[in-house]
């Protein structure tokens, strides 16, 4: 299974900045994301909101591999938001670079 090195950084924001519960959830999720323990993911120590690692991509075309890499990261972050019931209160914006797959992939969970 071919592996590709990646770097992703993220920004966590409340869906509604005016609600304290959303701001608190945003702060809480920022800390929880930083503690993710995922196989082949490593949290950077000097950059608060960045991970490096490897993704294993099996799809054929570059566009398909880009979509697969995005899906892999999305699913991990989405599961964490759902586990902590913060999905409706928090927005996570992600910028993902995958070795050999071209330009930055930007998406939101």
C-alpha cells in the first residue's frame, strides 16, 4: 500500500462566536485535537496546531488520492467532534499538504 507524507494544520473556531458554550467547546476541542493519537500521525512540538505523518492511499488518479487523503483526515476529526458532542458548536478548518499530490487541500469539518 503506497504511503505519502503529509502535513496538516488546523484552526478551531466556534460556530457562533456570541455563545459562550460554543467558545468553550472550541477551546476544549482545540486541546483534544492536539492530543490525537493516530497511527502514523505525529504532533509537531513547536507548532501548536500541526501534525505530520503518513497516509496510505490506494485510489488511482491524483485527484482521487487527494480526495482519499482529505477523507482520511476528515473522518478522524469528525469522529472526535461527534464523540464530544461538539459537531454543531465547532468548526475546524484544515490545510493539508500531501507529498506528490500537488497544491494545498483546504477543507472544513
